[in-house]
């Protein structure tokens, strides 16, 4: 078992999860991640709570991809926050049958993050469970962390974020009905429901994106290239942030379905256009730039 927020499920987190899976297989046990919702800081210090790289429904498939057999989403409450390292260990053993604990090199366990590796090894020796500590995964000597990745995303450094995550940064969203303006100018779009207020977004702008569309029936999920307007729509006098995606080489309806969108490259700022023709011309330039960024050839 391992325990923690695991926000982002970045390369450092993946190393811990892979170790859990490997040890579980060696010992013929189940591999389990216990993670939290909400983020612990939302309970103990709300003013310091960060925006999240991965919401719970985004985190689960990333965890499953590492081979973890079970992900437990534990409600982080004031009562949980008051458990010291020993009490929290006892709860894990009582509720989940924990026999071995795997931690990242900098993990703090229990109230005030007071349970470090040395204390947990002592508790494990006394209570009869093993403790394994996984070293940091580094990039150019720097440990990869959720804090580091949040800073990269917030500043629009998508390449660095993707390198540290081990994949492009993304969001999962439900397709909802929009105003339908895109169809009238030959650029139909998927409108995503407003994201959870806790989700960290890169700076507003127009982006080249990749989108995974769920399968139906026996059809498997498919990935498409596209371009996304993230932000207000000043041309139409709308100041509310929206996420509006035009998929390349796709036709069909996806209302009510969940799609996964990856930010690949920022193309430009959001801007207002004086007329329909200027908007259409810019969208054509955006399409060309996005396809080039995604290494997609133009359709005949």
C-alpha cells in the first residue's frame, strides 16, 4: 500500500506506484493506493490549498495505468487530519489490511506530516509491517514534484509540464450544448462544461490539443487532433471563460459524453475580431498552425 495526495500522478508518483505493484506481485498481495479528496490543505489551511493537476475522476485511470489493483478515495476530514502517524497506520491496517507501506522519499505521514521514514520504520518494526522508501525521480538534478508542475502549467510551460508528468497536461470534461455558432462558419465545436473550480488551467488562449473520444458499443476510444479556444469570447461580447474544441477529421454528436483533452501547444492569445470574415480567416490560420504542431497532414 501507498498513501498520499498523488496530485498529477507524475513521474515521481509513478515510481512509487510501480514499486507497490512490484512488491505486491512478489508477495502475492493486492496493490493499493489510498488517496485523498479533498486535498488535505483544503481542510487544514484552505488559504494555502493549491489548484489541482488531477481531479479524482482524472486521477483514477492514470493510477490504473500503473498496474495498481485498487485505488481508495479517502474523505479527508478534520478528524482524519488529527490522526498522528501511529493512529493513521492503525486505521490503514484495520480497514485495508495493510502489510507493507511504500512511501516517496519526502512523504510526511499523519498529523502535521510528522511521520517521516525513520518514524514509520520504527512503527512498522513494532507493529509488524514493512516500510519501503522510493528515491526521488529527478530531471536535470531537480526532484519532480506536483508544486514544480503546477508552476509550469500556471506559466504556460506545457513542454516542461509534459516532461515531468510523463504525458501532456490534460482535463476531462463533459460535452454540453453551446450556442452553435461554430457550425454556421464551418468550424463545429465541442463545448465542455465549466471545469471544477479546483482544476488548474494554463493561461487562456487558443491551443493545439489532442482529444480522446470515448467508444460506443464495440468501438474503442479514439484520439483526434484539434484546436481549443480557452477563455472568453470577446467577438461575441461574452466574458465568461469557456473551453471550446474543434476536432479535426471528426463528425458526430458527443453531447453528454466525457472527453479527455490534452493541451499540446499555445498558438495565440484570445482576441476580438471586427467581423465574421476576419474571424474565419484567423480560424483557418489556427487550424493550419494546430495541425502543424500536432504533425497532422492537411486533409484533401
